């Protein structure tokens, strides 16, 4: 017969808090992530091979180094604030990003951004794998394309199965290797002779700001999936905004100087040809897997808003395999236009969400299955989205023509100094602030009158 002391010791032993994300949907997740964990994770996500490509585009849009760097700083600051606010929402509600949106547009209303987020996350995971395999080809040769497609997809899927462990791994190992590679690339680029920035594609300062904003805020629909595990809201905000914002500023700036000093249209190939550039790019190529991981894991969290009881590991494997096959078999060059169109939905959405959560709803959202549709945020979101499309309708056939006809019918000519993201954030946020405060004032007035009648 077992002794009572053994049983008592087992019962008295303190339970270790879970160190991994729950397998099904819950708004009571473990919260092991400190500021340093989140700073390193978001810094790694901000350090991407897409960064120099975006920076090169900003340089040719702005037309000069000074304007390009100013656009990068301003755009990344705006995007980082909204990204940090999105992280605060997750840290406060304890819910994944798309589940958190129940507090803004209700449970049924949240299905729309959820489906769009699933589509864009699968698409961007696929694009990231393509970038990794393309960089591998530039370094090692064409025969390495498929092996790197499979390796990148498999590694990202494993990381998505153990997301919190992967975040801690990024902080302990990859961040240091990436910093060394980044400093080396900067030095090598700056040592090259300066050339002139091409002027054929110059649009102006604010369109360049718009590009920088879009690059940073693209991660807002993912932020709460990780910040829900943050120990504090302050750590969530500063970890996301500083980590991603500073990394984006650095890597966009690298792209600007790559255009100025290397004068190449293909920035990645130009960086590979630098002395030992292939080694530095190889390190960044390995680090690029964390972008695939982020998109795969956030897809699983989005699916949980619709299928809350399905084991996230099963979803992660299915999404990882899908993205890997798409990257290996399809040419998604044209699909990128659709991804940008989907992304334009989330720029005004998260501007509205930040204003409502922080200024209108006083950080109190109902993210339960009974949460109802709220009209004011939906109207504000629609206004912001319309502003985005009126300024820049994109290039998707049919869709772009539709908004061009609307511009013509109302006599609106988008000013060259205005970016679509800036317009969407300003319009959506302002409509939400005004309508939300008016609605709250009416509710407070009614409550006050009811209290007076009751007394």
C-alpha cells in the first residue's frame, strides 16, 4: 500500500505553468514571454530579405536618399505604433488576433477578416518560401531550389507546432548571428562607390511613406497571436513596436543604400556578389524561415476563430504542407497583387481597432462567442477602406477599374502627396473616434437620466 507522504508530496508540489501555447482555442493562455523575448522575435521578423527590396522601392519612389530615409523613419514609426497597439489588444484580451476582433465587429463579423487573413497568411508564407529558395539559388545554384523549398516549409511547420519554444530559440541564437551578418552587409554596401538613384519611378515623399507603413502594419493581423502570451501589456507594446520598427528601419535603409551604392535592380543578387556577401545572405536566408513560421502559426490561430476545438498542430501541418507545395509548383508573381489588395483591408481595420480599443472602449472588449455586431466600427472600417482604394486602387483587373470609375464619377483626383495607407488610417481612425465618442456620450447621458429618474 503506498504511503500517504508520497501522495501528499505530489499534491503539495507546485504545478509548473504550461510553457507552450494551448492546442485548442482558449483566452487563458500561458504568459511566459518577457520583453526581451518579444523584442528578439519581432526584431527577427523585421529582418527579412523583403526588407532591402522594400527599401529599394522606397528609394526609387522618393527619388533621393534624404527623402527616402525620412520616409522610412516616419512610415515605420506610424506602422510600429499601430503594430504595438495591436499587440496590446492581444495582451489584454488573452485571445488570438482574429478572435480579438470579435470585440470590434462581433463574433459573426470577425469571420470576414478571419477568412481574408487565412488567405493572405497562406499567400505570404508561400511567397517567403519562394524568396528563400530564390536566394538559395543565387548562392548555391538552381539545383538547390526544391531542397530549400522543402527545408524551409518543414522547418517553419515544426516551429509553428512549438511556437513559444521557437520564440525563445530566436532570442537565444538567431538574433546574434543575424546582427553580425547585418552589420557586415551594411559596411560592405557603404564601401562601394556611390551612384545616382533612378528617377523614372519617382512618385513623391508621401507615397514612399505609404510603402514603409504598409510593410510594418502588414504584421498587425498577427500581433495578438504572440502578445497574448506576454507577461505584461507594456512588454507587448514595446517588444513589437521597437523590435519590428527598428529592424524595418535598418533593413529598408540597407535597400536604399544598395540602390545608391550598387545601382542594381536585383538587390538580393547584388548583395550576394559582395565580398563574403553569400555567407551573410545565407545567414539571413536561414533567419527568413521565421517569417514563414509566423504566417503558418497565425493561420492556425485564425482557423481557431472558426474551428476552436481542432488541434492546432494538425492545422499547422496542413497549412505548412500547402504553402510548401504552392511555393514549389506555382508561379505566384501575379498573386502578389491580390495579396496587397487583401492587405489593404487590414490597414484601416487595425487603425479603427486601435482607436476603439484604446480611446473609445477603454480597453474592454467582449471576445466571447456571444459578442454582437457593432455598427460604428464597421462603418469606420468601410470609410477607411474606401479612402485607401480611392487613393490607390491597385492593379487587380476589374477591381482597379471599378474604383477608377468611381473617382471619375465623383471628380476625385488623388493628390500625389497622399499615400493610400496614410489616407486609410486617418479616415478610418477619425470616423471611429468621432462616432465612438458620440455614441458613448449618448449612452452615458441615458444612464445618467435613468439614474435620476430612479432616485
